[in-house]
């Protein structure tokens, strides 16, 4: 291939990546906006205690929806990115396992909610637990699409699903991209094979949401409501990084050695480069926005939100590195995830009783810095091994 042709292809590939980043981030921003409107309405119609109970339920739902994934999205995404095709058999097996794990997680949501919330009525968490099962189909399917660089269905789902479209709709729209057999060895999706990755991804996702539950458990529903309102600003700030988290394997998995490292660095620069101005602008706007949209009882959420926005900068780097670490070294990734969860919970156990939501926010800053610092060397180690292999192979070719 001529250098000019290679340069043209590279520019085209980068334009496509930026288009995907902008499109999917915009869609998720709209979806988060719809969710935020719903929460604002709830804040005006519920007492602070009731809103706190709601935030506990939402935090548990987020945790256990992700626990039910058990690392399947990363394994399937990596397989599809390298195979260049979506195997129907692989997707069906992923959905089957996701439904099985989801049933167990739905029961856990009910029990843990009743242990922490002020309201002991079991009907609400039982109804909500259905969402844990409802995500099983489309999360697996959309992970496969993203690994092929097809984000349009995911973008549409982010908006439309908030308005109540059935899970079956996503399945029907996307199934035409499946192939019966991609003629490559199928990934092993059994839990004994994905256990270390499942533990790592699950722990990372639990770590992202466990602070909301701990605030409710240790400081009460009122403080949990304050923290939940503040956390919405962090959710918005993290949208671009989470889009990169979901699409990075599609662009990095097929590469090796020096090319892989260069692409990883480019994704990190993008994620942190977007997070910094978003955090700065968000910190300036958070006070007026809370005063405008929330009842006066939520005023303390402004200071908490500013601290959480600070955590979005190292959090953006960590979110981009997570899937790369998952495919680079599952065991070391699991160890890193366990370490950051233990650190986060330990800090929260000390600071929440004394400082409430503010303490939990500072715990998030420290934990995100720690996680990003641990994951980058792990990913870099895998690339260094590939580079050594490249050098060895080039030396052998030169001798021949």
C-alpha cells in the first residue's frame, strides 16, 4: 500500500471514530437528560427521605445489572473485534448466561434494598428487580455491535429505551448483522473461564456505585438523596469516557505492539482531554443549576457535585483503560479491581459517618486516582510483551 493511501485510510478511520464518539455521547447525553428530568420531578414530589430511598434502589439496580454481565460484554466484544463478524451462536450463548445470572441478581436487589431503605414495602424493589432481567438481551447484542464499530443502534436505544421501547425491538433491528458462523474458535463463555474477568468487571462496577448505597446505609436516606442529586453531574461528565470505554476494543483489539500502544495513548488523550473542560464548566454551573431545578433542601448537593466532578478526570482515564486491562491480563485486572474496591469502602467507612456525602465524594477522587495509576502499567505491560515479540520476529526475518 502506498504511503498516501495509508494516510488517507488512517484519516478516514479517525474521522469515523470521532463520529462514533460524538454520536453515541450525544445520544447518551439526551438519554441522561431524560433520566435527570425524571429525577428532578421526583425530587419535587417526594420528601428528601423518599428520594433517598429511590436513590438507594437506583444504585442497587445499577450495581446488579452490571454484576449480571459477569464480564460477558468484554469477552464477546473482544472476540467480535478480532473476528470481524458477529457470531449468532456466541450472542445467543451470552444472552442465555446473562439471563441466568440476572435472576440471581434480581433477588439480591430486593434483599439489600430492604436492609438499607427507610421504606420496608417489598413491592417496589420486586417490581424494579425486573429491570435487571430486562437488560440481558440488549446489553449483549449492543456490545457485539459496538465491537464492529456499529453504534447507531446503541445510540438509538439510549434515547428510545428511556421512553419505554421493548427489549425485543433492539434485538429485531440488529439481528440482520449476525452471521451463522464466523469460522473462528468460539470464546469460552462458561463462568469458570470468565470468572477472573467477571470478578474484575463486576467489582469495578460495584465500586462505581457502592458509595451511594453506603451513604444511605451509614448516613441515612436524607444524605443519600443529597449524594444522588450530586452524582447526576458526575454521570453527565463521564459520558464521553464511558462511550470510549464501550468502543475502544473495536479499534484497539485488532492491533498489536507499537500500533496498539499509540492507539491506546490516543484514546487516553481524548478521554482526559474532554473530561478536564467538562469538569471545569460543570463546577461553575452546578450551583446555579441545583438552585434552579431542585428544592432548597438539596442545596448541599452543589459542593458535593464539585468534588465528584474533580474525580471525573482520573475517572475518565480509568474508564478507558478498564476493557483494555480486562483483555490484557484478567488476573491482574481482578487484583487491581479488588484493591480499589477495598480502598474505596475502607475510606467510606471512615469518612461517611463523619462527613456524609462530602466524605464519600472525596473517597471517589482518591479511588479514581488509584485505579487509573494501577491500570495503565497493567495495559502497558501487555503491549511491551507484544513489542518484544515484534522485535524478535523482525530480527529473525533479517537473519533469513
